[in-house]
C-alpha cells in the first residue's frame, strides 16, 4: 500500500480538493494501518487541509486583487461611467458568488435612492424600485454610511420594512442581502449590494471586498462627474471663445462701418452717399426722411414713408424699432427730431446689425446737423446779399457781383425777382423753405422789409411765381402768395424788378388771390390801380414804350395818331379829319402800331390797357 503521507503530498501536488484530502485518513484505517502510523497520517491530513485552505484563500485573494486591478484599469480608461459601474456590479456578483448584485444612487433633492445598475436581476419591479432615506436595508446604509448585512431580510427587524420595498424584494426572490456605502469624503452618493435568493451569511472579508468595489464605483462616478464638469467647462470656454470671436467680429464690422460713414461725412458726402454705404453694410434697402417725412434719399426698394408711430416709438426709446419687417430708427440731435432712417429686407436683424443700424442714424444726424449749419451760414450770407442788393445797389456793384459769384449766383444773367407772403406761416419757417428752394435753383433768398425775397435765374416770371407759390406753400403747410418781377440783370435792374414784384404781391393780396403767384403782366392795369405804390410811368412805359421810342427817334406821331383813333371811336374818316391827314396816312400809321405793339393790339383787353396808358400819358405828360 502507498504511504498515506506520500499520497497526501501527491493530492496536494494535483491541487485536489479538501474532500479527497479528508478521505486519506479513513482509507488508512480501513487498510489496517497501525495506530502509531494513523496518528502521523491524521496530523499530516490536518496539515494538508490547512495547506489546502491557505491555497484556496490565496487564490481567492488573488482573484479579488485581479478584479480590483481590472476595475482600476477600467477606471483609468473610463469614457462611459455606466459601463464601468456595470463592470463593477458584475465583478461583485462573481467574486462574492451571489445570485444578484446591484447599485443604487442617492437623490438628495428627493431624499431617497434609485436603482442605477443591476446584474442577475429578473424583476422589472425590483429594477425600478426607489427607497426613501432610512427605508429598508439600502435606505439605512445610505442614511448611516455604514455597511449592513442580513442572512434573512424579511426576518430582520433592524430595517424599516415598507410595502413598496418588500414587494420588490419578494418579486426578485431575495433573502440574504449585503449593502455597503459609496462615499466621496463624508458624503454618501449610493449603495452597492450583493444578494442571494437563499439564506446566507456574509463574512467580514466579503464585506471588505464589496466595500473595495464600492470605493472603486465611487471613484468611477466622481471621475465621470469631473470629466463631465471638464467637458462642460471646455464647452462653455469654446462657446465663450465663439461669443468673443463673434463680438470681436461685430466690433470690427461696427468700427469699419463707423469709420467709413464718418469719413463720408467729413469728406462732405451727401445723404444719398451715406444711405448707399449703410445699405451696403447692412445688405438691405435704406430710405432717409426729414422730420416732416419728406424723402431725402432712397437706396433699393423700400415701402413709402415710415409710420409716424414707429418714428415716435424710436424717438422715445432712442433705439431702432421694427414694424411688419421694416426697421425704423429716429435721427436725433438730443431730443430734437431731425428725421428718420428706414431699413427693409432684413426682418431678422441681429443685435450686432441692429447696433450698426442705430449707429448709422447717429452718423446721419451728424450729417444733417452739418448740412443745417452750412445751410444756415450760407443762407445768412445769401440773405445779407439780398439786403445789400435791394438797399444799396450803387455802393459797390462789382463787390456785389463778386459776393454773389462766391455763392454760385451770376448777377449778370437774367433773374426773376419774387416777393413771397405767408400770412399764417411763421416767417422763419417761410425763409427756411425759400432758402432751400433758392439754393436748389442756384438763386438767393432773404428777408427784406416785411416779406421774403427770392432771386432765381431765368426769364419766365409767371412760371417762376406759380411754382414758387406751390413749393413754399407745401413746405410751410399754409398758402403762400408770390409776386414776381423781371427778368433783371445786374443790381440796378434787380431793384426795379423787386419794386414790380412787391406791387404785384400787394395787388394779389387786395384781390384775395392768396396762395397764388402772379406778374404785373398777369394783372395789367389792375396792378396799377390796386398796387401799394402805383407806378404810373412804369405802366405807361410798359404799354406804350415801343411807340414812344419810335416817335422819339423818327419824329413820327404814332402815339398822337393812336390817341385820335380811339378818341374818334376807331373811325378812320373822323380820325383823318382830326389829324388833318389823308386816310391812307392814318392806315399806314396804324399798321406801324400793329408792328410795334403786336397784331393783338386791338383785342378788347389790349385796347383797354392801351387807352388807359394813353389817358395816363395825357395826365402826367
């Protein structure tokens, strides 16, 4: 028979189990080994079993260490915290040899815990269970931060049994449960469990092992939290960088746009040029209106005048406002409304472009103020020139002509002189409108006496009077009456034409023809009768001048013949007797009159004017 002790050594070498080692001693007894030898075999068996237990323990610890190292490795390369937690829960189940392992997380806001990961669970009810703090075994672990174990959960009165928890545990069929806390510092963030469906005790080394795995789980969650915070921080930093980049780009665009617009203003650009630059920057259609909604510029297709309500709202807030896809911004100088700027084609105007649009209104205000200042200075110069022309034309004619030339007016060419009266309109407003109208026509405007006087290039006095009355009336919102004289070239003639225009205006007002324009030719002899200071000699000269000059140069008697003809009732026979000439002579003289005065000299209106002129000539000599 083989020596029993050698057999024990062979079994140990073969990594035989404890059961086979324990069978060596009974086999030796059955073989009739002596008692003294049996004692030696018994002691050897005990030593072999101890060695077996030690090897088993070492292997278990090796497996545990390997599991912990694997878990640490998982943590080192962790990208998905749920995957790491599932791995930890699975290892807990395998290392402790339990039926089920699971992990719950605390919900501080809800004062409870919820199931996060399970392994080996078959109950949907159990997988969704929630525990309040202090409820059941897990609630007690989460509340006290201490591990708890029970071999028979339902018979253990240390725990607060609630119907939902007990129902879920029964549905899963669990009996023995071990729970250890997941802690970060002094804070419990969850619980790691190992559970059996049959009664079982959990020795301290298994509690320690599960606690180690719980620590790894806590580290995994903390690492995931830190990673998420890092991701959020990086995302926020990237978003902040993007915002900063966008803001920098907006600031650069705003600075470039402002510099471009300011440069236009400083170079003396007009409103259309500035509007075109704004339209290009904002990629839309731009319209600029003055305070009375008169259009100053239009770039692109925009829809009429801006609503007054939008202009009022923008004026009150100092910001651009949107109405039905159209942006409107008041152009302000302090609280004074200079006008408005309108943008269409950009209903989705971003904040940066909105600020650009508002800045464009500021630049437009600067331009309008500069224009107004220049216009006021130029109007002052023009007004002073009008005054000097009408009060002292003989003092320095060459100087007057030079001053006029500096403001773009050539006094040597024909001009029409107009005198305007706006009874119900403030004179300052009428003067401003007249100055604007005159400047657009390369003329002059100013105040002389009680009226506004305009000097416009051209020869059509009647047309100029009617147009001036219409334009100024529309500008001031009230009827404007205009008398015209001329054409006149040179300072002396301007004075004479002004006197004609003033008399014509006086006659128009007496005739209650307010809001109209007229000339002495339009009024005829009525102007002589109704004018403030009747110019009899001027009327006679205007009506009979060609005849008077002809008689003076040739020594003829055309004027005397014409007077006799009318005195005789346009009867040729009586006229030739009155003149003591042949009838053919009378006919020839009347033909010469027709040549000098025009073929219509015998029309009823002309006959009346000519007879009045002959009567006045007789009276004044």
